[in-house]
C-alpha cells in the first residue's frame, strides 16, 4: 500500500492568541514553511499564520 503524500499541519496565529487552523500540505511540492494571511476571530483582524508542528 502506498504512503499518503499529504501531511496535516497547524497554522498558528502570530498575534499570540493561540488560535490555529489545520491544513493539509504536500511536502514533495511545497518544501518551505507556509505563511498565510487569514482571519483571527479572537482579535477580529486578518493576521499572518505560520506553520508549526501538531503536538
């Protein structure tokens, strides 16, 4: 059986609120860490979210 080629990862807010999104990523095509600008409902703004490991 083949291995999955997508990993789940945690996108954590840089505003320091502890809010996070869970995304899927193909590590073969996207080798660098992701940085996305998304909505953080705790501060009610769009802020940067950076990729971290799921613990």
